[in-house]
């Protein structure tokens, strides 16, 4: 479930609420007891870590070298290093 941020337009009180996406937005401010809560826009609060994500596995990496180490071999029989 996502965490939503709210701010009261009457008193400025800020709070976070864990809600289902299908839940209605909160409107009642617990600080001033008025119906002034407004849902805030905020950035996502998570970072993808570990292997398997673009930022860790593929970003700024070179293509792997071929097994022969010459970088242009189409097949082992055409490679000068493979025949020597």
C-alpha cells in the first residue's frame, strides 16, 4: 500500500497516511479539526538496489569481448587467433 502525504490548507499541519489506492482521500485534519487536508504530490521514496536492474547491470558497461579477445571475429574458423 502506498504512503500518501497530506497538508492542511487551514493550519499547515502535515501528515502521512498508509492507504489503499482505492481509498477516498483524507479531508479531516487531526490538528485543527477542520476539513482542510489536501493530498500532496511527492517523489517516489524507493530505490531499486541489487542485481537485475538497469542502473546496476547495464548502465555504462561495455559489450563483452569475444572469447578470442580480438573483438571482430564472426566465427572461430575466421579468427587468426583461433588457428594459431
